[in-house]
C-alpha cells in the first residue's frame, strides 16, 4: 500500500531537520582530539555489537537491540554534534551487516535518534557546569557529584521519550486507526527502553572513570543483547507475524490449559470461531498486501473488544479464534455480536477504495457442546458453517440435535445451530 502523503511529509521533515542541525553544528562546534577520540571509541563499540549480533544470526523475529545504549553516552559526554552524527555513521553498517529495512526507514530512524540525542545533550550541557564535562583526560565528577548523575538520568529519560514520540507520530500517521497510546508504548517496549537507559548510564559512568574501561563494559552489553535476542525469539515463536496475535500452536497450548482449568473449577467457558466473509475477493481485487492490512485491522479490533484474559489467536488463513474463560453462552453471544458489529464498521484504505469487510462467527460452550478443545472447535466450526450458509455477517450458537433449546434452531446434519438470544 502506498504511503500516506502526511506520513511522507513528516518523514522528510524529520530527516531534513536532522541534516540541517548537523550542518549548523559542524559550523558552530570546535573539534577537539579528546572528543573525537571518545566518539570514535563509542562508535567502534556499537559496530562491535552489530557484528556480534550478525555472527549470532539475528533473525527477522528480533526487532529491538541495545544500540541506543551507545548513543546516550555520546549525548551526555560530548557536544550535540556527535550524537546527531552517530546514527547516520553507524546506520550504513547496520543496514549492510544486520537487518536490512528499507533505506527511508533507516534514515528516519537515524534522524529520530539524532534529534532526541541532540535535545538530551543540549539540555545536559546547559544544566551541568563545564567543569564536570568528561573527556579523555578523565574525571570522577559522575561519582562525586550526585546532582550530575541525577541530571544525566533525567536527560536519559528525555532522550527515550523524545525518540519514542517521534517514531510514534510516524506510526500513527501510517495507521491513524491505531490508538496513539498503544503505538507510543506498551509494557514490553517500556521495559526495553528502561533497559537501554540504564545500560547507557552505566556506559557513560564507565567512560567518566576512564574511556579505556569500554573494553570491560563491552562484553556484558553484548551478553545482555544476546539475552534480549533470545527473549524476543521466544515471543516471536508464539506470534503470528501478520497479525501479532497468537499463532495456531501457541493458541492451542494456552487454550488447552484454560479448558483444563475450567473443567477442574467448574467455571463456564466459550469459544468463538471468526471468519472473514468473501476474503478471497479482497485478495483478488486489491492484492495480498491489502488483504494482510485487513487481517491486521481485524486482529487489532478483536484484541480491543475482548478482555486481557481472553485468548485470541489466528487459526489460519482468514480465521480467528477467541477463547472466553468464565463466559457462558449468553455472554459469548453478546461478545460475538459486538465483534461482528465492530468488524463491520472497519474501513481499510486501498489505493483506489476504502475496503469494508464483514465476519461470520460460530460459538460453542464447554460442557454443552464438547468436553475438550477439539470438540469445542468442531462444534464452533459447524456453527460457523451455518452462519455462512444463512447469508454471512451473522452469529450462530451451536446446539446439539435432539436437545430442546429455547432459541430457534436449524437442522444441520450432525447438529444444529441456534441464533443467539
């Protein structure tokens, strides 16, 4: 899908602002050998981290690293010029040796880091007397003046907030329907930003003692980055890459545990099987990339309409599954109807149209329609078939044949489905 005009303008403006500031700082900032040497040492450490990750085989599932931990010491210990330059210097290395994201995204990311770092650097050097500034001559100001350390922590937070904010605006312009709070920060990204901030402060303190101690600081940073990579891989192994929901394997594992818990406690539990109506027509008319956008939009809507404790996954193709612990048939019908209505209000932009889709939903209830996950899925699938057969954009509750129910039922071979109350 083509980029929105507002997003293109914003990205170009951020890059132009960063490049303009670099030009100004090159003119206004005197270059000292000590500053250049420290800058080169920190950049070399960042490049070593990139190479270490490459040799470890950084796969597509890993989206975060600890490189910002190197930009922070540059921002705190050197004039703003250096932190503006740093991401642009290391960016080509990262592009060639690690994850190859599109060039415009790499430039935008470098510009965002540079602008956030320049703001933090300017704030720190305005707040802290020049006597406390660290260079290759070394000083213990970080250890003997707690106010300097407190100021550094505040500037580190400023750096993280500004960088996240610049990126969040771009993400919001790319997907205006997504809540800004979710784009800005979730729990995982907040923890990662906190980790980067702490590591950056520690590296800056190390350089304050003696820049040669970078040789000692580098191995722990690499090991921490390696641990971070494995944690992200573990999360990626559970996640469907197109929608961000649980994949079929992870969903079944968590759903099995919920079913076992419900059987043991006697608590109600229901299952929804959600299918996008006429999804093949979307792919045929607008292409698979637009189809993926539709799936992502629906996945986001599903996640927002249910509780945190509900287990939502992509079952395959255009089918989604929602397990509802502590929910009986009446509650499941109410939730399913809400999902159906909200899905019908979604609009996904394509190059030549605004795409609207509907969903059909089949429901089954533990104890009434099955005693394990397989039976629940089979019952919900039959109910989904009847929703499709009845004209689509409908919700149907499975009901066993020959068992009287208060709701109207339609015969369906091995079973029947009733409309929700």
